[in-house]
C-alpha cells in the first residue's frame, strides 16, 4: 500500500470498494472525453457562425445594391452593372455554403443535425441543428433588378440573281482601262465593275441593246476575263454572252435546315414558321444596341450563326445529359430577366443559362440554379427575409455555444468531485499505513 499509494491493489483488499472505484474511473474517463467533445461542438458552431457572418456581409451589400437599383435615375447599363455585382455576391454565398466544412462535415451545404456526446452515458447529448444556406434556400436565386430589353429583329434577305438567255454582242474593255480607274469605257457604252457577294460583274450602260450585268473575273493585274458560253476572252474583244442578268432581287434566306434543328431541339412550331433576323435590343431609355443573328419563331428569338457569304444558317444548340442518363439537345434562346441572356429550357421544364447546361450531367451533377426570367417584385422584402433567416440560425448557434460552455464547466466540476471520491475509496492513508507498519515492526 505504501509503495503503490493505493489502499485497494486488488479485489481481495476491498471487493466492494474496488467495484465502486472502477465505476468512478469509467465515469471520469467518459466525462473527460465528453468535455473534449463539447469543445469540438463549440468549434463546429464557431466555424458555421463565421461562415454565416460572411454570408450576412454579402446580403447586406446585395440589399444596398437593390436600394440603389430602385432609383429611376439609373440607365439600363447602370442596372446591368448593379445586377452583375448582385449575381457575383449571390455566387459567393453559394460558394461559402458549399465549401465551408469542419473536419470533412459540410456545415451549410444541407439540412443536418449534429449530435454531440456531452456525457459519459447514452442519451447525454446536445444537438446542433444546421441548415442549408444558399441563394436558393434564401429565396434569392432568381433575384433581378434589371429592366428587360425589348428585342427587335430585322429580317435578313439575300440578293437572288435571275438570268435570261442573251445572245448580245459586247465589246469588252481593255485591261489598261480596268487597271487605271475600274471604269470601263467600251465602244458601245459605259461599263463599270460591280462587286456582289464575292462575285464580279460588268455593268454596261449607254447602249440599250447591251445594258445589263455580265459575269466577269478580274485578276491581280486588273485584266477582265468574261465567260461566253464555254469560251473565255481576256482583255479587249467581242464576246457573245449567253446569259445576261435579268434582275437582282432580295429574297428570304433558306431556314429549312435551321428550323429542323430547332424542332429536333424541342422547339414547337419551328417548321414553316422560322425566319432569320438581325437582332438588336432597345433599353428603357430608347437606346438600341445591335447584336448578332437569330432565328425568329413566333415571338421568340433563338441564337444562330449565319454565314453571309454562303448563306448557311446554324441554330445554336447545347447537349446535356438528363436525369435518366439520356443525351438531350436544347435550343439556345434569348431570354432571362434582361431579355437578352442566352438560356436553355430543358426536358424538366426549367430554364437555365446556356453556358451552365452545356455538357452538364443532371444525373450525376444534380440540379443547376435556374436562370432569372423576370424582374423581382419587392426585392428589399425578399432580402430582409433572407437576412432574418441567417440571423435565426446565427442566434441558434450562439445559444448552443453558450450551452456547451456551461456543459464543459459542469463536466469539469463533476470530474473533480468524482476524482476526489474515488481517491477517498482507493488511495492509501499514508499516516495510517505508516503507523500500522511501525506497530508491526
């Protein structure tokens, strides 16, 4: 007993005392670990609350921008700039939500309850209720302060050339005359070189019998080459032209292939009802901004590429994988809250930004944030509701931190008291043991 310092070194020394002391040891060890658990709970709550504080800062800035946007002195470009920062702030909220974690546990990415063991026995726990906090759960994923642009489309036509049989004799100009002025003075009238869609024509006027456009080519030296039937004459000479241009008239471009592509991408009513237009957007102040080409179907405009030289039209589409794993194609449409964002409506009936949908796998990648399609009514009220939601969670986290602090204090007191009680049971009384040893000697 003197060498070990213990009154109970084995069960034979005090069977009941040994059992009691052993239970105290289990409790003391459990409570000591529980105290460490509670400190971990405080750390989780602090990590979460710190992330919420940054989300709150972004929301405060979004609200400030929303107040600024409500002023009628803003131009459309001002609103575009304000919306751009709002979008970035909301994206940052989503990033903080998705990437904040404690020891691998994402604390704001989903609704979750963390159970912290703060006692030595079953059921002695404190729960931390975590909520998913992002732009969608805050009700701000479709927040828009932009006024919509008014889309305008000017029909695109191509010059269509028709020919008639000729037989007219033309005296071609000399190479020197072409080289000096691009003005052609022939013996039978006045000629000039015309350029259209990469083709050359010789226009002859002054002689009724020979007026018209004649196909020709001009080489680097300025020599004119005109084709008559299957023979070619260069420079001066007499040419019999078998086909003479009868008229150059505008006509609609061929949109059949593009309409088929739109139909295959899920656009209804495209067949026989599609036209190519040159887009422009008019803001609320009447300022018009020119844009690219589009395919108009009814009152909707779909993005397209148009080769002015060849007349080829390609409807813009994006491929993605739907929730069933099937590959789908969506047409790119001008829309969104500002009326000119490229968006795609997928098979689930929701509208997303085209850049997000392209190549996206809904089966493995989950859902995307829907594109904003209209200006938000009462945006300040929505932002205030989001702030209240963040404040509520922050309050809960602050309260649970205080609760953990109280639990830790209580655990420390309990451990001290149990340690003293165990000591009284199993530790040796040195004075008594020394006295007993002295008597025994």
